[in-house]
């Protein structure tokens, strides 16, 4: 397949690009590099461009005879979305509409979208199934849900085949240590914990120790980026015109913040200083996926099925490149 990957130089996108190439697909990455890294993708695949530049996007689609699009480009920091909602609606919704229109004008009807567990807000059940109420509690989650709604309409009006993949907590790095997570500023738990282990930070804050969970800290479902990458390809291969698929992606098992820190100590063999801090606004206590639907329908199984294996790959990357792609 000839696939356009927007945001392919970002964290999850770059792992997907690697996976698609290894499976023999032809890939073009469309990325403005505002948060992505050119080093994360082969130079010959990269088209540097913004989704606002519709002429450039059109050209990329036509010149490369694109057949399908996997759309990772977007902002994904909850706290930032609360402070700057306009930025999130513009980038995640308006720019996605630009992309959809360029694809539509050029007859491309296969589309896989990076959605998020944030569409569920504070869920009323655990594990979360795809039919749980959709009630996002921040602009980030609302921007992703808005795109899911747009895709439903494109599916029925224009006979597209679409999928929204609702990621839980993407984590880990390619086991070969050449690509991994590199955000600036870093806000995610696992890389922050590993930076403390490396001596790059003094301590990691635990946001909230009074949650209604066994050890009082938040529980999340961490899923390996390579497993996410594989899910995208499986889904792409199953898209049918006029059908929209929605799948949760997680390992179906939750770990508390304290368990993440303990596991990181075990993997790194280093001490990790912690500081208890107040809750971070907008964090639900427990987010654990039921990924039964994609397991049953498409046979997806996470290969990295426990936290230790996931953190080992993240450590392999952080240890080799303490300052990420700048190392
Ligand atoms: N977290 C924390 N300290 C940090 C960063 C995160 O305690 O410095 C907690 C956060 O409150 C959440 C979990 O770790 O419960 C995962 O947060 P992360 O930002 O990695 O992902 P999110 O769940 O926001 O997608």
C-alpha cells in the first residue's frame, strides 16, 4: 500500500513508519517537525509540510499516488489543551479537516486516526469497552472526539473506510534503541522516571496519593508503541468502504504510578527519588482498556504484555540517548 503518515516524525508515528516499511509498504511522512524529529524517519520518506498548506498536501498526495492515510499529527498534552484550547481545536480539528478534504478531492478513502482514551473522560467502568459513554473532560479529548464524529459522517456520506484507535498510555521504544520518546518539555511518567534514574533530574513528582486506588496513586494501562504500530497496519488491512471501526488499544492491565516507579528501579538498578505532590487537574483515577474487541475481530495481541518488558525498551533508548535525538 502507498501510505501517507501525517505526524510520522513523532513518537508513535515514527514507530508506525518503521513497522510499515518493514512490512513492505511504501510510506511518505508528512510532518511540520514542530514536535517531531527528522532523525526519527528515513530522509527519503520525509516531506516537511504543515496541514494548513493545502497545496503542498495536495501535491504530496497526487505525486505519490497515495492510497491510504494514517493520521498521527496533532497535539496531545492535556494541561496545554486546557490553557490553550484554540490551539488544540485549530491543530487537531481544523487541520484534520484540511487533510480530509485534500484526501477526498484526490479519491483517497482509507483513513486511520489516532484517537485516545481521553474521549471517555472519567469512565464509569473498568476495564473500559468501546461502548462506554463518550464524555471527555478536557479540550484535548474533545478535539479528538470531534474528529471521530467527522469521520463517522465521511464514512456514511462518502463511503470511506475509517478507524479511530483509542490509545491508552503509549510507552516504550523500539527494542533496537534507535527511536523512542523525545518530547520537549517531557511530561510523561515513564521518561521522567528514567531521566531521574539517569541523574538528569533530581526527583519525580507523584501527582496525587489520595486516589481511590490500592496505593492511592493513579492507575494507567501502558501499551508498547510497537504494538500500537502493528494495530494500525492490521486495521488498515481490514478497512471496508462505508464502515467505521473503533478500537481501544491497551494491554488490559493497569499499573499505579508507584508500581511504575518500582518497576523502573528494578529495570535500571538505580535509585529513583520521589516527591509526593498534589493531584494534576484532569487526571481520572483509573484508565484500563478492554482491548477484547480488536483481539477478537482482528487478532491483535500485544507482544509487550507487561510493564517490565515495556520499561526495558524505554530504558534501552534513554540510556543510549539521554538527551533524545540530540544526543
Ligand atoms: N504522573 C505523575 N508524575 C509525573 C507525570 C505523570 O505522577 O511527573 C502521573 C499522572 O498523574 C498519571 C500517570 O502518571 O496518573 C500517567 O501520566 P502521563 O502524563 O505519563 O500520561 P497520561 O495519563 O496523562 O496520558
